[in-house]
């Protein structure tokens, strides 16, 4: 377990560092400490989906599975940014929060959904591949595919919900 344990430890440190850097970049982008938390809150759900995907496929978690989870975090964060940014734009344009949340859900649904569907379509041949050469990459594809399955609908449901909580706590009546 020496080398494998060291690799996993290094991975966990690197992933935590990447999440911290993403948080800081999002803080600068949104001028808020809470909005990046809304965006990053969906990542653990995607990781849970990836773990369940491995169980469903009968695959062990490998280092390549973890690489897939890092990729998954990037896609989930991107989908969440699309929604939060649209909500912010609508709200700055004078739209009440409730209306901005509804508009974001309906107008950005296609962008979020198509990002996930096209990624899943691209990963399907690899998931179904039986060749020996593909066996190393299948855990990475499994993490990404099943994590996206779990997180896509959660992005569309949880981000508006968390933004509503954020608006109730952090925004003034005038901003809402």
C-alpha cells in the first residue's frame, strides 16, 4: 500500500488544492463568498454518483477513477456557473429573484442538458468497450458518465434552490 497510498494521498491533496483555487477564482469572478459555495456544493453529489456508477459497473475505484472525478468536478462547476451567472445577470437587469430563478431554469436548461448528454454520448463507446487496452480508461469514463448522470438534474434543481437560500440570507429586499 506504500506507492498506492502515496498516490491517493497526493491526489486528495491536489484535488483539495484545485477546489480551493476554483473557490478563489469564483470569489473574484462573482465578488461573493457565498455564490462560489453554491457552485461547488454540487460536486460531492457528482462524486457520489461516480462511486455508485463503479458499483453498478462492478469496477473497483482506481487512480484513473479519481482522474475522472476531477474532470467531473470541472464539468459540474461549469454547469453551475452557467446558471448562477444567468441568475445574476437577470437580477442585475431588475428581474426579481424568483423570476430570475425561473428564467435561468428554463433558458439555460438546454445548455446544461446538452453539455451532459453530448459528454455521455461520447463516453458510451468507451464504457461498452471490452478490449484489454481500454480497461485502464473505463474507470475514468465511468466516473465521469455516472457522475454526470447524478449531477445534471441536481445542478438544475439544487443551484436555484441554494441561490434562493442565498438571496434570502445575503441580499437586501431591494436586490431581491
